[in-house]
């Protein structure tokens, strides 16, 4: 407003932009989010045979959150199917953890912490795929985890709450 730009306004783009995708011959009318229709996303759409195309008359490549979720779900279903084909076991209500959402530094820190052996110079997608295979092999004793969580909550032993000054003692 005062001529000073934080860059935040510029990165979001105009709020009146609508999704740049055409689904089943009709242009999507939902507001565009911050996800873009990149070459990688386009490849996923083609491989999964989703009926989505970019509108060439659109002046941007931003897609709505609805289509973003459709594309992410298609990618996750493919990954799940591949992992089930590789192993003889089937997942029973195991929630999918999307390591693609993490930053590369976080993925590298995970790799270093668990000493996961892999070659150098992997890109984010390759690193996330390799770490996902390791992540699924970590045994979890659910009853023990839930019990410890409840104990932590009841005793106010959460270190994050103590750091932030949140306490139930101030009644």
C-alpha cells in the first residue's frame, strides 16, 4: 500500500485467477491456489490417464486445490500399488505419509539420523522414494505409543508446551 513490497503479495498472484485446467472439456472455475501445473505434474497426469489438460488461453499455470489433491492421490495410489507388488504383504489401514512435502534438508537429516545407505546426488523425488521404503520398515508398537502419548498429555510433560509458557498451573 505504501509502495513497499514484501514480495509476499507478488508470489501469490492475483486473487481473481482461476484454475488453468480443463476437465472433461470444461474449464475449471475454482480459484487457483499456489500449486502449478509443472512438467512433472503433467507427466503424472498423462501416466495416470487423468482427463485433465491445460487451457492454452490461460495466462498462468496455477491449479486449484481440488485438482492438486486429485493429482497427489493418483501419485500416491501408484506408489502404494508398486510397493504392494514388490512385497507379499498388504497394507491394512496404514495412513500414507507424503515425504514429498518435506524439505530436502529434512530428508537428508532423516537419512543421516537413521544411517540409511544410498548413493550421493539424489534429487528430492528419488530421496523421498528411497526414504519412504525405509520409513515403512520401522516397527511401531502402537499400544506403547498411544499409552506414552496419553501419559505425556496428562502429566503436562510436553517440552514444546513448556517452552512456549503454556501451563495448566495458572488457573
